[in-house]
C-alpha cells in the first residue's frame, strides 16, 4: 500500500499539474455542487473526488491509443459519472482537451487485475498528484474497463 499524500507528489521538484486548470471555474463549482447534492459528501470530499476524476480523464485522453486499459475504482468513478451526466459541460471539456467526445463504455464484469492501482500510477506518471486514500480504498476492487481497449 502506498503511503504518499497529495502533498508528497512535489518531492521530485516539479509542481504537479492542477486539475482545476482544465475546467472552467463555473463548471468546477457546478460539479462540486452536484456531487454534494447527490451524494453524502461535503465540499472537501467533492473537491478531492472531482480533482481526481479530472486528472483521470485528462490522462485517459492524453494516453489514448496506448491500450493501457486504465480505469478508476468505484469511488472516483462517482465524480466521473457525475461529470458525464452534465452532458453539455462534459462534451465541451472533451472537445477542448481531446478534440472529440470521450466515450465511456464499461464492460459488464469487473476485472480483478490491479487495474485501479495501476491507473493511479499512470496518472501520477502523467504529472498529476494522486490523492492516495481515494484510490487505495478501491485497490481490492477493480475497474470495468473493457479488456484490450482504450477504455476510460
């Protein structure tokens, strides 16, 4: 189990990429409000989850075509799904950062192959700070990313 924290990521001397820099401030605030409205989260937890969701989505876009089979666990996925459901804002985010809509097509069965932990390390290697407790909570669970795909 990794013991690092979000603050530890700067240990290499490089500043981690900020998920907020990829989202319009009004959209960020809207997503936090929706998470608080729809789930038993306070704003601190909603901010943590949405930040990790954005880091995950940007990494999925930037690593597209590498067949990494990345996927987040159920906890971070709450924020991913919430963003996808806010279709207009999600579509604009995809257009701006990917040039097209990033589809979300999970498989029915969950994989039990360590893909959640592997995904967190891929996101970290892509320059984002990882909020390890959010990811470690789902290490024993796995992602429904379709095997052999560019899934997100």
